[in-house]
């Protein structure tokens, strides 16, 4: 059975010439469906870079990445991402932040609202649906980000810290 996620011979560096820094060298990893994996390492070792590459948000120098055998070439709805920073749009409420992602994924307005409210309930934030990010605690903002990432039902959830 082929892996859900395959990373083979992945290399990533930043800069050029004398300023070139190799961040990831020959990374190989096969993950099965329904596995829960944590990457642990010191600050600056490349954990966030690897997640960004798997998310399709960053290029790499060499290697192959695939989900269900399909190459990862760009961001996709098959991968939900929760970033280190909350990345909520400050002019949108918690509910609207989730709806925004769903609209981008092609859902109609009534479906966006229903799914957003369901996912706010999932993360125990129903009572904060109409609050703006500035009115939420750090933990609440992170839960909105998690609800948003789960809302369009990705095959894989990537969480950075």
C-alpha cells in the first residue's frame, strides 16, 4: 500500500554562494493514512520550512513530494494548514474568517455559514462567532485558525507549533 504522504530525497537551502544555508538535506519520510506525527527539533532546524513545503507554499531544491501518489506542486485543498501565527484577517469576525476560506474553496454562502458555525461549535467558540480577532485571546484565535483549517475537510492537517 502506498503512503498517504511521501517525501523522498528532499533538499532545501536559502541564499546563494557563501551565504547559502542548507536547511533540509536528504529528508525521507513515508506517512500512512490516519497517522499522527510530530516533528521535534531545535529552533531553526527546518521544521516550519518542511511544513511550508508540504503545504505547497515554498519551493524546494531537490527531491519528490506526493500525497496519494500525486505530486505536490502548489497549495491545495487536500492540505489544511494552521500556522505558528494566527493568520486571521483582523477586519473579519471569527465566523467570517472561516467563511472566507470556504468561499475560496468554492462553497456557496449558506453552506459557508453552516459549516463555519459547525466548526466554531467543534472548537467550543460558538459564543464568539461574531467577535473580531482583537476581541479574542491568543488561544481563541488559534482555535479559530484550527476550525478554519478543518472546515473544508482536508485529507491532511499541517500544524506549526
